[in-house]
C-alpha cells in the first residue's frame, strides 16, 4: 500500500470514528495473584479489554498499598496500553474516565504518544502534528493519589533475553539484592534468569494479553504499527516496585537508543528507550507518584560495543540468549533480520567467527542476501532499520575491524571515523545512575 493511501485511510477513519474512550478498569487480588483489566472502546463500534496478570510471589506486599494507590498505578499502565488500540482508527478525541488529568499531564501524555508513535506515522506515511493528532481530555473529578511508602534497597531488572539485560544482571546480582522481571516469559528470558541462578519464586512475571479484536481489525486492514512498549514496561515496573517495596528499577537501555532511526528527524524506533523519555518519566513520577523510587537505565553510559565487550565474557549465556524478534516464538535466531546481523557485527571484535557461527547457526558474513540490511546498519542507506540496533558509528568501527578477514560481506563498507578501541574508552555522562550504580559499572569496565 502506498503511503498516500494510508494518509487517506487515516483521514477517513478519523471522520468515521470520532472518539476513543478509556471507560474503566478493574483491579483484583486473588490467592496472591494481581489482575488488571482495562475497558477501552472506539465510539460504540469496537470494545477492547486487554489484561495483565502478576502471579503471586512472597516478596510482594500488595496489602501495604491502599486501594486508591493500587488503582492509580494500574491506571497509568492503562494510559500507555490504550495507545495500541487508539492507533487502529486514530479518533481525533480521547476521553479518559477513571481519573482526572491536569493540563500538564495531558501535554505529557500527548508528547509520549506522539513521539512513541513516530515510527507508526512515518511508515504509514501519515502527516500530523503533536498539537492536532489527538485531543486528550478527562471527564472524572477523581484525582490521582500519590504513593507514599517505605522502600527497600532491592533492584528490579527487566530481562528481555538479549545481551543487554544479561550484562545488567551479571554486574548487579552479586552487589545488591536483585529481582529479575519477565513480561510474557519465553525460552530466552527463562533460560537467561535460570543461567543467572534464579529459581522461579525469585523472579517477577507479568502475563500481558492483547484483546483479540485488535488483531482481527489489523487483519481487516485497519491501521497498525509500532507503539512505545518500553513506556508500558516503565509503568509496569512502577507497580511491581511498590508492590515489592523496591526502590530501584534498573533498565538496560544504552546510549545508542538516543540516535534517530531516520536521520535529521525525531523519528526514533527506540524513543521510549531514549534518555529523553527516561528524563520525562522520572520527572512525571517524582511530581505525581513518588520521588523516592528510582527508575534509570544502568547501561545508559555505555555504547552497544561496550555492552558487547562485557557480554563476550558471559560465556555461559552465549548458547541461550536471543536478540531476534523474528525467532522469539521458536527461541531461535532467524539469521535474516537486522537484529541478527547487528548482534553478529557488534560481537565480532570479541568473539571469533567460529564462535559466532556456533551461536547463530551459520556464518552471516557469507550471506550476500544480508547486504541491503548491512547498508541500513552502516549508514549507506538513508534510514536505519526500525529495530533496536546500535549507532552507525559503532557498526562501521566493527566493520573496519572485520574488513581484513576473507569472505566477509563487509569488505566494501564505508570506513568509520572512530575505532573499536576509541569507542571502548568512552563513558557517556548523560545518565541518571545513582552514585553506587555508577561506581559498580565503572568497576566492571575498569574505567
């Protein structure tokens, strides 16, 4: 479908469907399991009820939260969840009914939605502005309560099954009390926490279920595309942080997440992993929820190359980690996507081709079908892949490192400006790590 066709569809859908409603939510606790259910609709036409379930664990103390505090934390999750359903028809008006939002909050949420949907708008060829894409309003007089409670020194670490969260786990698990978190467990995530030595009752699980109607409407040709999942994860970690009375939430987003996917624009596949979102989120939490809980990316000072260096030493995880979205359901590397090729490239200065071929099941550097993807990664193409991959600079540095090796598809890539050695010496000071965590990270890097 041409981009102009999707712009036409966007305009027509907004004429046909006037309002998206966040009508209500349900929060229940039964046998220690916390359940959240949200009720969304588009006019009277489509109704959606996505859910989240948090299985019981001994480290949760849900009874310490007042009912209105628990409802407030759930509401914030619903506020991110709704954008996945709004984008189906993109109604001009969004009405929020569970709580009231002040003008500053409305602008905050619109900024998140607009930037978090940047890839969605770009790939669908939709032109709109932050001021006109959505009219967000609340009808309730019920104000959001703050969540005040004592917090312990535990660290929640979301684990996605890739190299980044493994590095965070390995750096912190012997230094502080840590609790891994897995959303919708799969092979790689489970295998990584098991390799780290955690039993089932020692890590958090969240089971998120999409409303099947959304998938049906996508199949019928309604609008579809990327939404800011990491923003959803941020508010989920807040709920679990207060539920377990944990002060620290350590993400594994690194400095390359700040680089735009489309050069010279603000369109960023990784927007909700960027330092901009992290700053905005911390400000929002401090002002409206609780200033004591600390959300930050432990790996923000590092590049993907430095993380790859640290991960190369975590040999027990090499057979079980997975960074391939295409192969996530089968716990495999597809060997054909940008994530696979980027992961090979970024590890190449530290692992031999034989070691890499054993991880991926083949030698990706011999696969000429990957050349178009390589050109997106190395900056030859105008746009980077819409995936969580590193910077053009570090890709070129790794390709320079590989170019003297026979049989590589990287032999004609543009030369890089910085070398692998130079990038490994950097430490990005734009971060929000508490001092203790910064010291741990520098010690691991020998900085």
